[in-house]
């Protein structure tokens, strides 16, 4: 893959100094915000912005962060043996690395897919891990019809703001947080604001996921070849443009794109998948 401009940016997450989370926390506290940890709000009162995170697991990411002597690099891999309906990746930067399998189905077998991913990158990228620490996370993928609850704006994955194809939601979370804050401070229309600025890209992502779910091995090879033969950033920009053709496909895609994500391998009984380990959920309602 190649391009005239950066394709993506790397950042650190978590509670360690120098991470994005720590930086945002410091900015909020410097602005006078009171932050309460381990104090879940159960009732709303006054003006509020709801940001409770994903309500269900449509995608699971499981992997390792580690130290390494490998040279910097970024690798992406597709295949049902590594990440069914998803992708696997390896990122290395200045002695730190992350390797993960992002799976959209088969949650119960997460350990198997992670082991296959590690083995794959050992063979094809020379993966070397020292001091490996496991991690896992889950995401909620849906195209929201409304982002209001009880008269309060809902942001991030709690409202379903997530790219349906890749499962990325960080930029959506920060952008909707800004729009929601503006609606309270300036009296702007939050629903109108997010629909104007975010809905086209979200809708294109739903169509992309619908098409990806139905792409076989040959189709995937064709798409990978197209990414490598052209400026990758331009190809992806076109893919997330809500063209006339995608507008026609959208009603069907919206109805069908989540079907493969109903993971029947995980029944929440004696399951150790990321969602069951860490998700606050009601098994009867999933």
C-alpha cells in the first residue's frame, strides 16, 4: 500500500503516561471537570451527555501489546482462519508493538484465531515479542436512527457511531462528543449536526460491510490488488463516499449487513470470550 499523504496515525491508548486517555483526562481536569471513577450513573438529571460505551458485542478484538527489537512497520492480513469476517494486524513503532485479531463472528474461538494470527505474522513478518501482555475489547456496530435518549444527546458507540466495515469509532466518538457539547452550550440541533456531518460516511460504511460479508476469496484478492495498485488513501476515500449506487443499495444493506454478526457460537454459557469476560450484559436480551 502507498500514498502521497499519511494513511493513518498511531497513538497509544490506556492508563500509562503518554497515552491519549491520560492526555484527555489531564485536559478535562485542567478545565475544571470533576472526574469520578467507578461511579456509574443510573439516573439522569439536568443536561447530560450519555456516553456509556457499546451496548452489545458485534466485533471483538483480542491480541497482545509487547516490546520488540523489530524494525517499524504495519501489516494487515485477511482470511477466515485468522479473523472471520474481519482482519488481523501487526503494528510496530519505536520498540513497541501490537498484534491483534479483529473478528466479527466466532467469538468463542477467539484464542484460536489469536494463536493463528501470531503464527502467521511470525512466518510472514518476523514477529518477535518480549514482555507480551494480552488485551481484549469489543465494539457495537449499528447505524443509529436517533442519537437522543430521554431528551439527552448520546455519543460514541453508545449511540452506535462506529464504522461498520473496520470497526473504528474513536474519531466518531470525539466528533459526536464535540457536537453534543455544542448543542448544550450554544443551543444547536445535535441530531441535525451529526446527520449532516457523519451520516454519509456511516451509511457508506454499512454498504461496505454488506458487500464485504458477501465477498469471496477471489473478490478479496481483487480488492487487495486495487488497494496496492493505486493511491490507497484515494481508494479508501472513494469507498467511503456515499455514491448514487450506494444510496440505492443502502436500504438492503441496512436490513441485511448485521446478519453475519449475530454470533451463534457464543451463547454466554461457560464462555470466556471478551464480551462475556468484560461486557455488562443481560444474556436473555442478546
